[in-house]
């Protein structure tokens, strides 16, 4: 597993080399062209900006190396999620969504899928393995779930979905393909918000869908062309740059998260701690089996809303932001978005700060 990951990272860093001519830039140029030279209608690599362009090509090539699959890029994670679900469902179909997953995915089920005649069933992540998949066209999973960090056995669900005639789609945003590989475990599609750790610097919205069924991926690609849900070239450039340091950043973030989670576990003001890398955590069973490590997200509770907000305000090394996966450690009180968590529940995304300085700031803020 480690050797395979190392090989993918090395290929990712040099993926443009074979196509470079003398004097070509090593870094992919930002192509802002929407039209291309077309004296003939056939045979061109690009013909219109909504259908494809060189800067997308570069980042899709990187992601394809990481996923070992075809990749279609989108302007956000939600655009990728929407494309995957719309292309796999039609009126009268039935889809299972995690009731404890990303809240905007649930809103998509309520405000779009149901309106167009799709039956949406919400099930907690931890209960999905026990559910009957009969009659479902799509099973959509998020593992670890956001923000609760529950996990499911991806390979077991893939076998079960296949037996029921359903497609399995996995949101792999919290892990990235460096820490978890759902396609290798049998999922039909992977979706992810590359806005998070892959881009890594909180400055680019981006997403992708990956899959190994050429017919299904052709539908995804055509949906992007017809819907106009296309990424910008500058965003593609930023994600390409971010992906080149993803492995280095993840190594620091995950190692620091493991240290901080262990210390939070013994802090008298912290309760309900969730971190898959801790031996006593309900999701620890997935680490080493389908997850490379415990990741960089930690969930925990303080006594209530006031205590949580006070902690976040006092800590100088925590950005109060609603995303995660960036170089800056960030956290927020998730109940304000309607997640079914306690008022004092905090989702902490560990960044790349030196771990002892970060812990000192967290500990002081908890004590204050």
C-alpha cells in the first residue's frame, strides 16, 4: 500500500514530463481560452471552453493518477455530487443518503431529487450496513461521515449493493485518495470536494467525480457539458499546485491530529471525543483496513454553546471557518448548520502548524 502510494505521488509530480518540448514550462500554463483553432471540425483536442480545456486536463490527469480511474472535474464538491446523483437516478428511483452526512447533500435530496420524483431515504451511517438495499438504485455513503466521523465497511457495502442491483457512490472528501481508495474497494463512483485538502489553501472551489465504468463516466462528462457546470482555469491551476504538496501536508496534519486527539481525550472539559485513530473510537476498526490512518478531523463536545463559542474565540491558532482541510487549523460549532449534534459539538480540522504550539494554544483556550 505504501509503495503503491509513493509511486502514485511520484507520477503525479512528473505527469507532464513526457509531453514537454524543449523550453516548455514545467508548471502548466493557465489557459483562459474559450475558443480554439478549428479549421476542421474533427480531430481537435479542444474545441470549446465548456467541453474541455488544457488547464482542466492537467489537474484531471493528476487526480486520475491518484484515483487510478477516469476523472471529471467540477467547479465545486457539490457540483460533483449533483452530477453523480443526477446521472445515476431518474424519476421513480430510490436513493439512500446518510442522515448524518454533509448537510448540503441532504438539502439536495430534499430540494432537488424529491422534486424530480426520486424517493430519498436517509439512514445514519452507522446503520447502513444493516439496511435492506432491495429496491434502491443508488446507495450514497460518506465515510467517515461529516461531522460525526462514523464509518462503514466500504467493501461489504459494495458487495451488498451489487447484489441488490444498486450503484454505490462514496464521498471521499474527508480522506482523499491518498488515505482511502473507495474504487479499489468496489464503489462505482467516488465524489470529492477538492476545495478541502487537495487544493489545501482555502482559495479554490473545486470537485471531481472518479469512476472506472467508461459508460457511466461518459454520462458524467456529458452532464458537465450540457449543464455548464464547469470549473474555471485559475481554480484548476490552484488545485494542480495544491495536489503537488498534498502528501506532505496530509502527513503533518494527520500526525498532529493523532497527538491532539490523544490529549483531548484526557482533558476534563472535553466529552464525546471522536477521532478514528484512537483505539477506543467506534470508527477505529476502519483504520488499517480501508483507511491509512485516522485523518485530520476531530470531533468533540464542550459543555454547551457558550463554552464552545468561547473556546473558539479564545484560541489564536484556530480559524473560525466552515470548511476544512486547509493549512490553517479551523473549527466551528456544527449545530448552527442544522447537524444533529449537541450544541457544544466542535469539528476541528487540524492544519500544518507545529503541533506543540497548536496544542499549547488549544489547551490555554480550553482552560480559559
